[in-house]
């Protein structure tokens, strides 16, 4: 395991792994495959084979989670010096592992949520890297909502913060180990480690998942057969890239969003249908029609108006208008109730009024 951790760190900033790094990554997956917390990570890694974007997660697992180790077979009788030294080293590693696990109680990254766009690198379902032809987060910004654009702007700073706090927590824990005494408290280390894990396992994945959904929606809106004609026209005017070329680039985002939510395509289709100009106009007209009826009913139901001839006339006119123009909203039983209010108001009108 130590050799794997030594070989892989240079690959954190690389777009491609060397043959040695790829071999080390696969050995790391073999170490993790019996670990129940890492089963999803191992499965996804072998399915997509996009090892270059999963190096940090593999190192996190290897450094913070206990992997299966082969026990040293000891002979019967007094142990040799080599066995004593190996046993002492194993006990030291076990104690250090337990200390590290205490700093990361239940906050290990849930890598089943890692989206296709994690780290700005994309892979197709066959596992072949297509990052060189895919847009990065900054290139996708014009197709995202304003709120998500603001979140995308914070990705770089969040990554830097995650790396800094993770390294600082590791350094502090190692300092305690070397000194043989608590230079830093567990609370101080856990505060940094927890923030780093929260960014990696919760904040960044949520941004990437939202990017996948919004770009997946753009993919569906750009469909020439079932898409949104107004959206297509707007994109054609704003971009120099043909809509069909954009769809080819957006397809992996749609596939990932659909794999998480089987109803994703249907929900977007409903949204597109509801956003059609004629549908929106009908919806706005219905809302206006109801608001007008509500205004008439509000006048009829008021109790702060004195019973006068003017009030009787106002009630009469509004009840007649409800019956004539808003029969689709107001039932006959409701109209009878309003007429009862009218009759009561008439009976309360003073003869001198």
C-alpha cells in the first residue's frame, strides 16, 4: 500500500496516467474491493475506467480507511527479532489507523454520488476518456442558471481549500505521532479534516450533480424533434456552434443525470411543454381570470361595509357578473350563498338611507 501511495500523488494534476500509475491504481482497487465502504467506488472505477479523475478518492480511501492486510504468520515458540519488529510495526500502524478513523467518524466520502463531470473531466460509458473534446465547467457556464454559475465560480477555491485543510490535518496528526504526545488536540485536527471531507463528499458533488442536470436539460431542449424551438433559436443566435454539435457534447451529462433519476427525461419534457408560449399564455390567462373572480368575491364577503343602497347595488352587480363571466369558477351553490348575503344586506338597509 505504501508503494501505491508513493506512486500516485504525481497523477493528481495529470490528465493521463502512466502505465506504472495505472497499474498502481488497479492494485489499490484490489486492496479496496473487500472493503464494504469502498465497493461502489471500486465498481464505478472499473466500469468507467476514468482512473485519472479518481486518484484523490483512491488515496483518501487508502490513507483513512483500513484495508485488508495479510497477517504475518508466526512460528511456534519465541519470536525472532524480525518478527518482534514486524509485530511492533503492525501494532503502531493499527494504532495510527484507529486514531485516523476517530478523526473521520462517519464522514467518509460517498463516492457513489461522484458525477461524470467530477474534476472537469468526462468519460463516456465505455470508459474512454473524451476530456479533450468536452467542455469544461467554465465553458458550460453560459448554459447554466445564474445561481449555478455563481456556484461554479467557487469550484476552484473550494478545491484549493479542500486540499489545504486535508494536508494541514494530516501534517498535524503526523506531528503528534512523531512527538509521541498531543501537540494538537483531536478537536483541532478534526475541525480541519471534517471541513475537507465535507467539501469533497457533499459540496463539490452537489455542484457537479446540478451541472449534469442543467446541461442534461439543455441537451433535451436542443432536440430538433421534441425540444424547445425558442431555446434552440436563442442558442443559434448566441453561439457559433450548431445545436447538434452542442448536443453531442452534452450527451454524457444527460446520460449521467438519467442514470441517477430515471424520470429525469419525463420531468424535463413536462417542463418544456409547460414553457411553450401558447401554454404559458393560456396559464397566465387562467390565472388572471381567477384573480378577477377572487376580487369580486372578496368585495361580496366584506363585513366592514355598512348596509346601504350603494352596497346593495354593488352586490347585485357583482353577483350578476360572477354568474355571467365566471360560471367556470363559481358554482351555483356558491352563487346562492352570495345571494343570501345580498338579501340580508337589503333587509338591513335603513328606509332613510
